[in-house]
C-alpha cells in the first residue's frame, strides 16, 4: 500500500501530539513505514524557526509570523515530508497548513487566500490526504493546558481566550469547507477513548471497510 499524509489539527491542549503518536505506533505495528513529525518543526532548520516563533522575547506582527511558519513548513516539506511520501512511507504530522489558516488568517490582516499563496510558494501547495480535527469544550482544554503549561505558555499559546475561540471557529469553518479531507474527532475522554474514535475513522483508509 502506498503512503498517506495524515495530519492532526485543533486548538491547544486537545491531545493532538498524543493521538498522532498513538496512530503512528499502530500503523508501525501493522508493518507500515511511518514518519511521525510535527509543526512548527520536524527538521533542524524548521525547529530553529520554531524557537524564533514561540519565544516570548520576539513580537512578530502577523505577516512576519505567517512568513516564518511558511518558511519552517517549506523546509519541513522539502527535507522530511516530501522525501518520506516519495519513498511510500506514511507521514503523521502534528499540525500543518490548516494551523496557519486558523491561527494566522481570520483576523483583519491576512486572508485564507494569502496563507494558501504562501503555501504554494513554500511547499508546492501540498495538502494532507486526511486531517483529523480534534475538538473539545473550551473548559476541558483550559484545565488540560493549566496542567500542562502552568505559567510557561509560549508566545502564541499565551494569547487571550477570545483569540483561541476564534481559532477554534476557524478550524470548524475549514472542516465545513472541505468535508472530504477533514474528519472531526471529539477529543473528550481518555487518550484511549479518543484513539478508538480515530481508528474507527481510519478503517476505510486501511482497507478495512467503514
Ligand atoms: P505547539 O506547542 O507545537 O502546539 P500545541 O499547543 O498544540 O502543543 O506550539 C505551536 C504553536 O504554534 C501553537 O500555539 C499553534 C501555533 N501555530 C500557528 O500559529 N501556526 C501554524 O502554522 C502552526 C503549525 C502552529
């Protein structure tokens, strides 16, 4: 079976990293070659840009921020995701282009088209085959984040609740615009329960029927 490109998206603290890892482990256990990666980051160059992006000492405006995310993604696609897909590996990525569309667009400054143009320049407009959008009630997320980050939230994670509510709405809008690619996953419950929901949705992709 040839490789697929699967992404996990959603707001902060929805459990994307855990679910991406659990899915990658499962695919590997089935004998598939899997690359588990994340954004911003995934290559040494993109991880260096990640540091710049998330460091509270910098005050990037929204355009510079969008360009830096696009630059990090370009390096990631060129040096990790693209080669893996060319080999026929499966790629499981914690955040990708839809995070830029949800976080950097949607305000007054940048349109979705502008973000997609940057993606065309940076990454040949590569889109995932499947995107799992993990959604959870805001209160549940707030308590997970408090447990995870305490006072250590990063430059974007530390933005006000209204910003994150807008991002969550943007993700829902993106999913509604592209129902073929997006699969909505209720992120409430234990990691095992959420993993089961992901697996059920994965079955057709693994040739196991619906
Ligand atoms: P990270 O710690 O990876 O995310 P999470 O909180 O999901 O564990 O931090 C990445 C931050 O960068 C997160 O706040 C989302 C944000 N982000 C964007 O704003 N645009 C993007 O394109 C990407 C990939 C991430």
